């Protein structure tokens, strides 16, 4: 069993290398920092009581899985951002869902046609979300709209991380098919 000091020393010695690895993988400094921090937290929380000679292999696996989760999340966000691109504004950092919910703070005047398109598309998305099975809807909303990670979602739903991934995958495919059938291009 490793002592807290051994874990701390391992993390101190690993952080720069892990950051470089994450940076090469995602090419975004903030995302790389988040990935390394999440990986270190997972190691400390779940495997901190293991022998210190196991830390390098465990940490490497955790880091790789966290990078994969980042790409999966990015892919799904990209898919939904594209679907909601009709609501985009000049502000790149703005959440598309916030744009959907509030048009009062937009800088440019909206045309009646664009308001109608936005309202109809939002209604279609909401109706399709309601049609999902409850567990799929719950997993999808937590993961992609509430920005919770797999572990947090699994904990909140009271199921395994694998179940969360399965629910999200099924929800994404179902929503994509339904929206595509209604003429909303993804």
C-alpha cells in the first residue's frame, strides 16, 4: 500500500509528462490541463491505496481513457452544435442551448423567419428528447447538456459507467435519426 506521500511524489514527477502527452493528443492547453487534473484525481480517489509500483501503469491507462472520453464528448458536442447551428451568434463561447432559451441579449435583430425556424427546431428537439426512454434521456442530458463526466453521471444515475456510455450512445443515434428524418441536418 502506498502512502499519501508516495502518491503525491508520483503525481509531482508525472504531471509535466502527462501534460505534454495530453497536449499532443488534444492540442488545447485548457483541455489538456483538465484531462491531466481529472486523471490525477481519479488515480488518487480510486487507486491511491494501491502499491506505488502500480501507479505508472494505472495512471497511463486512466490518462488514455480520459483523453478518449474528451474526444467522444467533443464528437457528440460537435454533432449537436452543428444541429443547432441555426441559433449561432457572433459569440463563439456561447452555449447553443442558452441561445435557444434566450434571444433578448442578441446583438443583431432577428427576422420573423429566423425566430419561427428557431422556435420550430427547438420544439422538434424537445419532442424527440421526450420520446427517448427515461434512462437514455437522463444520461444524454447529464453528459452532453449538463457537461457531467461518465463517472459523475453513473453516480447520479446509480448505474455503471458502461451503462451510461450505452445509454448515451443509443440516445445519440436515436435523436440523430429522428432529427434527420424531420429534415434537420447533422
